[in-house]
C-alpha cells in the first residue's frame, strides 16, 4: 500500500478562543469592557447596550422600535433596558416639549462610574434644570387655566416632579467635585496612546530603511530545477486565485523557488508556505511572494557523511571498511607478529 505523504505538520488545535483580528479602518465602535464583561448584566442586556452605544445621536431606541428591529419580545427588551438603567449604562428622563407634550430623553454611558463622579460629558445637568424650571409654571398654570386643560395637566406634573429631586441633587454635588476635574484628562490620555501609534508606523522619507533581504538562488542550478520552479509559480492561481502572476513576475521569482526545491522542500509545501493566509486586500502578489521566499526559506540540508567503502581482505577474504584495498586489522597484526624477531633468540 502507498504511504500517505504529509507535506506540512497540521496546526495544533486550541481549547480556548483564538482571535483572528483584522485591522478596522471604518464601520466600528469602541465598547468598554465595563459593559461587554459586566458580571451583573444578562447577555441580552450586554448585547442591547452594545447596540445602543453603536448608534448615532438622535436614533430612536424605544421598546417598540427595538422590538421591530430584533426578534426578542417587548417584555424582554424592556427588562434589558431596565437592567442597563439599574447599572448606570442608561438614563431615561421625561422632558416637556412644545405643545404641552412630554418626551423621553435617553442617555447612554460607556463609563457610568466616571459620569456619576462628574467626569462625564456633563450633558445630563443642562437639560434637567430647564425641566425643573418649567414644572413650576405648569403647576401654577394648572389651577389658573380653563377647566378643560386642568385634568390633562394634573397627571403630567407628577412624572415631571419625580426627577426634580434628582435634578436638584445633581447640581449640588457638582460644586463639590470641582477640585476633582483634575482627573478629567485621565480618560483622554488613555485613549490618545491607543490611536497615537498609528502615525509613527509610517516612516519619514529621510528615515533609514531596513535593507531588503535578497532573493535566494540555487547553489547548483539546472534546467530541470528551473523548469519545476516555473511550473509551480505559473500554477499558483489554480489553488490560490489571488496569485495570478505575469510572465515577468514568474521569471523574476524562479530562482527563489528553485532554491527552495534544491534544499529538499516539496512543491506542495512551497506552495502552502508562500500563499497561505495572505493579507486583505492583497495589492502586490509578486512582492508578497518575493518577501516570503526570501524570509521563510528553510535551512540547507546537513552535509552528507562520507561512506567508507567495503574491501575484501587479501589473506582471509573477509569484508572490512577501508578506502584502499589490503588486509584487515587481524591479518595485519598477525603479519606483524610473524615478522617480529623471537625474544629467546631461537
């Protein structure tokens, strides 16, 4: 039976998660681990909070709007919103709008602890003050107005008065943490280093460049070796469609592939090493192949140990290893003893 030839060792499987990350340039949102790994929130609340933080300002996130967007029921979505509100990731207040109507204002926090200490964006305090100010004239205008508006305005001030103590308490702690604004720059520098390493990756035109690794070449080039290398490069697009090379590219990369084949690498192993896991998007296939051929080339095979040939002894006809014909060691010792003079002189 034929023995299966294994071209490359298989990758060992991992028991845990393995992250295959691709650098994102658009269409992404930064989510804090305070939300994504919160131990007190349900998985539905974490997912809903992540979705809310990815939405632009002004987007409707009412229970009915979310139920129309996701398969979960209104009851489950409402419960998840209450969880987020309980842990400080969400804040919903009622505000009076034009025409004597009330609207719900929803605010999403990515750092609830910092917002409570007054290090947030400071947006909650501004709208609550006018809401408390408008509640006074509504209560005074209720009894002074006509009989028709009174039953409509009497239940409305109750939800508006409920946040009044909260709005009154919010401005009171603000003067106290005023000396605390010193930590306000703390979140900013934490985010700046994460985005700052981007520009230094691009070297200046005058910066010294790392010398380019030369393309390897075979020590003993032959026509058969170059033909096998050219056939391998020309057929790369059959297994890796992204690597469709031109004739000039094939001609320039043939010495590198020939050097791999000369060092004992199998063609399928060479193909896998230079085409697996290409970057996305792949703009210059020939340059990528040249880089991998130069940097991933296997070491040369060890030098072969010279083998001493077998010889037949001239006296006893036994086989022994020697570079020249003659007698084996036993026969040579016997001859030396026979030629030596006798110690007794007889």
